[in-house]
């Protein structure tokens, strides 16, 4: 019998967004202190001479992957939907450096799906993404689980 192991690492980043046509305060540009929980699952490979022996994935390797492909792009960025008027985007880009334009409404749910897509492409083959949790506030979060999407 093989044993499956899960590991989780928590990441934090700051990001602003505006939800176009929203019927509440979130239609305005505002920011959040996001918390991203990344959980991987897999089996430990027998590597008697490996410096990573006994690990599913070194936490520092996971940190490097997530930082490179997600955090560097979104930390301290303003994220707007591509239907934001071009003149508004142009004015913002004159003043601010990190503006990300997405094809989707930049909700926690949609961001989470993008993060899933990114991570599934760049994780090592011996591990799978088990779940992601993106906390927008201390009491509000979106979750994705592999088992719900198979």
C-alpha cells in the first residue's frame, strides 16, 4: 500500500481590483490582503541518496514556483477586466506600473481558477494540485478541490 501525503504552504500578497457593473461597493477600486493556501498531494518516491529524501516537494521549491508564477505578477497590482474603458486604463497606466488586465471579472473565484491553471502547468510531475484556497478577507474565501473537478 502506498501512502499519499499532502503538504500546504501559505502565501500572502496585496492586490487591488474593481468589479465592473457590480451592484455594491466592490465596483470601486479597492484592495485586499490576500492569503493563498496551496495544497499538493502525491506519494513519496524512494530516493535513498537524494538531498530531498522524505519530502513530497521541498517547501522552498514550492515557494519559488508560486512566487515566480503568481505572486510576482499579482502582488501590489491593480487588476481590471478587459472591458474597462481603454481611456481609463490609459490614464491609470500613466501613473501606475502594475496594472493587470484580465478577460474575466477579477473576483476571488475567477482568480482562483487562473491560479489553478497556472500551477497545473508548472508543478513537478510527481505531485498534483490537491486544493487552493484564496482568502480575500479574514472571513471570506474561495476554494478549489481537484476531486470536485475530475
